[in-house]
C-alpha cells in the first residue's frame, strides 16, 4: 500500500478516534444559555402574572420583563464536543459544573433551594413595592428553618413568631443570633414565641395574635472550628401581612433574580398611568424588603434573551454592570440601578424620552 494512502488512512482513523473520545468522555462543565422572558404586566399560560384583589388597580401597557437563564441539569455530564461548541457559541456560556451545583448538590436539592429563593423574592418584591407607595405592611420575625439534630428541634418550628429572646424584644432577624450568642454554650436561652398555628389562625381572622409561650432551649457550641459560639440551631427570617391580596402566578421558575421586576410590575398595577410609556423594558436583580437591588448570575445570558425578545432597555444591578457591558447586544441600553427608586427614576426618563439622563452601565461598572 502506498505510503500516502497509509498516512491518510492513519490520519482518518485518528480523527475518528478523537471524535469518539470527544463524544464519549464527560467533562466537568455545565452550560448556561438564555431562558424564557416573561412580561410581569402580562399573562403567562393563560392567566395574569400579577393578580391583585382588595385594592384598586390600573391598566398597564408596555413590557416589564423578568429574565431567566437555562442551565443543564445536575445529573447531565457534557462531553468535550458539546463543551467546545458552547465555548464557541455567542449565546451560551460554559462554566465549571461545581459553579452551578456546589458540594455535590443534586438537581432536586438545587430546585428546592431555587423554589424557596423564588418564593422569598416574591414576598420581598411585594414589601418593597408597597413601601415605595407608602402602603403599610405588618412584619415580624419568624423561625425560618430548624436544623435537624439541633437543640431547637422539636422545641421551635418553622413559622413560629419570635417575639423576644431572654426578655429582649426582637425587631429583626439579626437580633436573634446576637441575643443567643451572648450566652456561653450550655446555657439556657429563653424564647418568647407565638406558635405558627396560632399566628396562622390570627391572620385568617384578621386579628392580632395574642397567645404567647416561653420555650427554654439549652445552647450548644457551633461546629465551625472557631471560637465557641453559642447556637440553638435555627435561622430567623421575616414574615409579613399585606393589607390586600397580591398573587404572583408563575410556575417553573426559580431563584431570587426576578425580585426587582416583580416589584416594578406591582407598583405599575397599583398606580395610574404606565411606568414604561409602552416601551419594552426588561431587567433582573434581587430585591430586599427595603428596595435594595442586588446582583445575580448569568447576566450575559439574560441580556441576550431580553434583546432577542425585543427589549430596548435592560435594568441592570449596579454590581453586574461591568460584566454586562463587556458584550452588550446591539440595540439594547443597559441601565444601572441600585434601588427600586433608581429603577422608577430611570423608567420616568425612558417614557419621557430623556435617554441621555439614564445612568448607563460601562465596562468599569
């Protein structure tokens, strides 16, 4: 057989072997790509995303779209060919698998965590919007979670309202840890609580919960390898009572990043006129009860998804501005926001046509 033919045959076989290896060998990476965008002022699966009853609402046009990122599942392992294709593609991003699923977290665990964050973001969006409108919202500190095997297990329960620790009134979640850590491990901490079921009954009857009880819990040392810090094994959070009903109907979405856009949608529904002036605005960002906007992951994918759907402006958390500005889709203006107030000011400029006044994202932030 001629040498040239042998060389070509060997090269072909080697290429086939490399392609097979690329398809069969898994690599420790996952893919992020633009996910669906949903107009918070519109409908999803045939029903309004925002449903408000018990308070006057107003028509709202234009778009205030929340954006999402699609990721590969925890159990799926990309092969080398898929990873290389993703690296070359403009509308996807390849990241280490552990970035999306740290510490061996399963897809079910990740989905549960995302669902909880999504639920909390909805609550914070409601609070932030109503505070901006100066509509009173009643809030209180609750037991958010109880660690299995901890001193608090069986003594305190998720949803219990924490009124005081050792007789000192609790006004915010951080107060609980501060009061517990005043003890030495092994000492007793006395919680004054309203049981979750009593609080739920009071809310249902629109009355103030009156029955309280005291629960004594022996603290133990935190297992964090540092100083002996006293704990009881709970995390504290905040719950609210709203003066009217606000429901957010959106399934199959997780994480906290839609908070800002939900808050703006609620604000728009509760005020006359249109926040957008009919313009297609999209955005992202976490939000807390005070209206502070926080950064999110996958910003590059979200701007691409928003522009593909027709967005002209993108409300961008200030801490994400530098990353987003590195590869801004053509025709999309990135607007920097730090609070819900910033976002409302930007929307006023957009509907008034004063684009020059907008605080735009740059490569420096």
